[in-house]
C-alpha cells in the first residue's frame, strides 16, 4: 500500500469518526429537547439549579434560618432569671501538714530528701505538658493538681528550711 492510500484511508477514518460523534451529539440534544417538551406539555416544570429553582431553594433555606432565629430568641427571652448560687460555707480548721503529706504521697518521717523525691515523682505524673494533646478538662485537672503539688512543696520547704 502506498503512502497516499494509507493517508487517504486515515482521513476517511477520521471523517467517519467525526460524523458519528456529531450524529451522536445531535441525537443526545434532540432526546433532551424532546424530554423537556414532553414535561412542559404534561404541565411539569423541569427541576434544575438555574433560575426560579435556585431562588426557591435559597428562599426555603433562609426561611428555615429565620424560623430558627425566632425560636432561639423566644427561648432566650422566656428563661427565668437565674438565682445566684448559695454562698459556700466557710471551711473548718484544716490540718495543712496532713493535707500536704497526702498531696505529695509522703509516709513516715518528712525529710528534705523525701520531700524532693516525692515532689519530683508527683510533678512527673501530673505536669500539664504530659497531657498537652488531650482535652481541655484533663489539662485543667493537671494544672490544678500541679498547683497543689507546688503548694505542698513550698509548705515543706518553708517548714523544714531547705
């Protein structure tokens, strides 16, 4: 087969493909138009996201938002005024030595070395950096416990003088 014949057959093949694609596209357009015309004849509007349908969906959404805002406003204004919490009763006398021993986990004789070891062990357990990736409640709990541990350590440092 010569070059001209193969080139000619390639051109004819491409033209045939283009023709079939064009016919297919025309058939698809005609099918869509027929379906739309049938729907209009039957009195059914075609549902899509353009024009009136877009406005309808948007209006429906904002209507829901307006209703929700009105409900929240009703609830906000219908709440009775909250009563102030009762005043806490003053605590009785506290044995600070026993409280701080329990905080540091000390048993037996209290020496500067025992206090240092207990303090370091407790801080290692409850330091806020240990729970930095956990939730807020756990971080607050760790901070509060670390404050109590530091307070107990300061108490024993002052009492024992080290």
